[in-house]
């Protein structure tokens, strides 16, 4: 367990009478890459702004390490923010944009220069010092914004959808680069996105939010493999969610069949929901399958085929590297490790 650097305790925030965060509790470890993930309007940015000091909560406490910082203004917090719109200064060149924070601190030029050049080196922009901002691509502007934030050596960097304006390819590159920077500089990153793939790729810990509430906190693997409820399961990639009955420990029935599983601790015959990822269904000849399904539609996706399959009146999504034909009857098997059980109460 990492030493806590930021702790939000029982935070409540409302705007114009609308409660945006309620009983919000979160501990972020020193050096951790934490991502707040959730649909638009769920309160991610509000959490970030609360940490940054731009939002004053109605109640609750914000701690930096052991120190309560409720009344510490934003510029006195060891926290820096990168916004989606990078807010670079268009009239200053790359060098001056990065140097800006250091100049505010009235540091001498001989201290500023090596720091700025080192940061530009780190983000791959050495040689661009004299370029003006509007002569840079979106990705380069983003790098300047990152350099400008990191040159102040914040302990915590808050990033609000920083890659939102970039095209997919650049976005992927920058994801890896941000992750590398975070590791190298050992700064705590609190990252906001509504893109689940981005969250899974980059984070040590993902916080899934909906309507101001935390739905689940866990490693990307935990969140993907063991979603705690249907909201998380659906938000984190495609899944098949079917009603089932937990017959006893390690045995669940759904679709009229019993399946071995790895879950336990439910009441005997407790109604549950079963989550099965599209890539976890084995397609076999109909006679060899525990379930049978009728293939409705097959879409080529490059790496795999996406198939929509009718199983007892419910549509299943299956990803497979082998195509079946629309109208074909297929057999389906699912291994114990691929079956994830959720309590219906959690739903
Ligand atoms: P997005 O992904 O769209 O940025 P988000 O999850 O970051 O969404 P927030 O920006 O935290 O969500 O907003 C949560 C709710 O609070 C929204 O309904 C929003 O309209 C409202 N809200 C946020 N800031 C303010 C404000 N300054 N004044 C009034 N309402 C606000």
C-alpha cells in the first residue's frame, strides 16, 4: 500500500441546489496513477477541481498527506492541472510558455534555463524553443502543456481529459508517453477520462463513477474481470449480462444449464447476474456446446469477427477469430474462469 498523498473524506459538492458529489471518499497513494472514469456529467472534473482547490466543498475534508488543506488556495497546493484546452499563451514561444511558472517564482535565468531545456528534452521538444504556439501540431501543443506543468515539479498532477482533442493514433502515442513520464518522474497522476480503454491502458487504479458516486475502485484487471455491478460491466467494454441462479459455491445455472465457476459465498439458490465477455465464449459444433445459439449477424473488425447470436431469445455478443455464417447454429462453451458473478443487490 502506497503512502496516501491525497485523501478526500466525506466530500459533498452541490451547484445551484444540484448535488454533484455526496459522501465522496477517495485515497490516492504517493506516485500512483489514478484515473477517474465515468460518463459525461458524473462529477469527475468536480473531484479534480476539489483536489486542486478550485471548488470548495459544502462539507468534508481534503488532505495532502496528513495536512488538511481545505483552506489552502490553489496556487499554494503542490498540485498542478492540465486541462483539455491546454490554455497555452499564444503570444509566447515554446520556451517562454514552459518557463512561465518559474518566472512567476522570480527565479534567475540561469536556474530557469536548464530546467526548461531538460523538460523540453523529456517531452521530445528540444529544438522547438523559439517556435510560436500556433506553429505547433495538437500533439506538440499538448507536450508543451505537459512540460509547463511538470517544470514546477508538482507532487500531484491533475489531468482533465488531456488527450481529448487529439486524433486516435496520436492519442495512443501520448497515452504511452504520459505513462512513461509518470513512471520516470514518479509524480502522482490523477487523470480524468470517459474513455475506458484509455483508463485501462494507463492506470494503476481506476475509479469508476456514475452520478457522483463511486461504483468500483480497483486495478484495471479487477475492474475488467470482476466488475462489481452491471453499470461497471457495461461501461468497461462490451459484455453479456444474463440472469442466473447461484446453485451453490462454484456452481451457477443460466440459460437452462449448470456451469462450473470460481465464485463462492452466495446464499444457496441466490439470484445473480452473470457477466461473460464477448471474447470468452468458445464456439464449438452445436452438439458439443452447453448452450446453442443462432448467428444473426457477423461483422469483420480487423482482429476478430463480432457476432450477434440469439441464445434463447437473448442477443449475445461474441468475438471470435473464426467467422460463422449468419443463420448458422453454433455451440457455445464458457470456462469457469470466464464466468463472473455479480450479486443482484449490487445492481
Ligand atoms: P464531463 O466528462 O462532461 O466533463 P464530468 O464527469 O467531469 O463531465 P463535472 O464537470 O464534474 O462532470 O460536472 C458534474 C455536474 O455538475 C454536471 O451536471 C455539471 O453541469 C455540474 N457543474 C459542474 N460545474 C458546475 C458549475 N461551476 N456550476 C454549475 N454546475 C456545475
